[in-house]
C-alpha cells in the first residue's frame, strides 16, 4: 500500500501549483473585496515559482528550461502574436472612430431592450461561420464594450454575452479546431458529430437567449444613436468578412490594421508618427495579457512534466462501470486536462486517444464521445479566467477576466445540458 500512496501524494503535489494559483487569486480578491485589485499575473508568478521549487530531480537550469518550453510552446506563441495584432487593431480602430461608428449602428439596428440577446445571437452566428472564438471576440468585444459604456450598462455582463456566444461556434463549427480534433481522434465524421452536438447545446443557446431577452425587458435601456459614418465601419466588416471566408486570423488582423491606417490617414485622424504611436499603445495594452499567457504556459508545462496530468487520467479511469460512468470519465478527463492546459484543442488532443479506448471498451458511440470531448472542453474553457478567450475579452474590454467569467451564462448552461445528456442518455439514438 505504501507505493500507491506515495504515487498519489506525488500526483497531488504535481497539481498543487494550479491549486495554489486558484486559492491565492480567489482568497486575495475576497480579502480585498475587489477582483480588480489583484493582478492575475502576480498570482501566476508566485504559483510558477512554487512549481519550479517542487520539481524533483532537476537542476535549476533544467527546471527553467522546462518552464521556458511551456512558455514558448508554439500554441502559446501563436496566441501571443494574435494578442499583439488584436491590440494594435483594436486601438487603431478606436482612434479612427470605428468603434463609435459600430456602436451607433448597433444602437440604431437593435431595439434597446434586445441589446443583450442581439449581441449574443450575433456572436453565435459569427463564431459558427468563422470557427474561432478568439476571432469572434476580437471582432465584437470592442463594439460590445463601447455599447455598454454608451448605454451605461455593466461592461463585464455585456462582454460575457459576446464571449459566451463565441463558444457556440467554437463548439459546433465545421472549421473549428476543437471539432476537427474531436472528430479525428474518435474517427467519426464532422457531419455526424454535429448532429449529436447540436441536439445537446441548442437547448442551452435557446435558454440563454430567452434569459438575455428577459434581462433586457427588465431594464430601461434607451440610448439615442449618433450619426453612422459608413466608411469607418469598413475595418470591422473587413475583419468579419475575411474571417468568414476562412482566412487565417493573423492575416485578417494585419489587413484590418492596414485598413485602419488608410482610413485614418484619409480622414486626418493620424499622422505617420501618430499611427505608429497608436499601434504601439495597442500592443502595450496587451502587455499583462501576454505575460499571463506565458506564465500560465510555463506553469502548466511544469505540472505536466511532474506527472499531474497522468495522475488525473489514471485516477479517473480506475473505477469506470457502465456507459454513464464511461461517458462521465471522458467528460472529467477532458475538463481536467483543459484546466491544466488552458487550451481546449490541446485538451482534446491530449485525452482523445484515451477517450477512444474507453469508448471501444464500453461500447460508446464515437459520435457521442466526440461531442462530449468538444462540449466539455468548451464548457471549461469558457469559465477559466486564465484561458485565452477570457484574457482576450478582458484585454479588449478593460475589465477583469474573473468578472467576465462570472457572467458567462452560455458555457454554464452548455455544461448543464451536457451533463443531462449523459444522465438521461440523450440523444437516445447515439447513446
């Protein structure tokens, strides 16, 4: 009995940096009575230092190398480049008046009491079309937060409506990374996985839309729209349009930045030095976001190296019994992997082969398994404050990622519907 106990203890120790970060951030914020006062980067720095200290059988240089591999992971770096470009695009768009023009258009089109539902539905459709939650957030959050400021609404709540809708497409779109990863690892077609998946999450989207309608009806939202300058809408329309036809988000953002420059120079909003200053200010606004992303990547790599992820996987698969238990174990596996990687695509890839083995062993339908992997990874990704989407939404709206996560109705409801689908063997045909 001694060896299993030691192995279990080592597993919990490997996971302890993540637990320390959560406790440190939450307890400090509660003590301060304000989630805005505690920098998330400081909590990650302390947890990361602790992770390095507890890493066994490695020199200081080896520990730092492991941490740096995680911080410099290709997925982490790609996200950082997107953050840099998104910051530059958002700030130059603001300086030429694109956000004001978009806000005025939205206020003119959407009745005041349907602002929340309208933003959520728009985010659902755009994310479904472009297949990326990050791209949707980049395009819509600046507009949504601008509407919130203009109408005197709660910024985290409005931002969460857009960010929540972004996960609708991230979960369902045929061109989403998570859909591709889930179907490839389980060996089923995207079309079949979509049929199962939409049956699970469509009720969640309908319920959340109804909730947003009720929220709007209960508030007195009445804001006069200003004049709409159609030319200044071009950068946002360009970003959404190019994303819709499948162009890579980094290329889309670079084109958007150039469009802002052309319009800014034509309208006299920028001089050459002024444009460079606006680009630099936008990149600078993403500084904390970039640091947090690298610290999270490094710390989570240390956890993986120390066996934390393997410990979770072995613990969850030890006592599976029956199809419900097998499906719940797959859901728990991908959820915990997502907590440890802060990347839903990576979480699916990490646990996909094991999920396939469990499916074969217990006679699960691979289409249902793929849906479980994708839905639960998006559910967790939509709630963790250190995920790329929450950090991006936080950086673009200027509010705490914790405050946004607390208003994420759609991921919460998506998770509830996914749990019910397992409990009640739904959809019956695939269960």
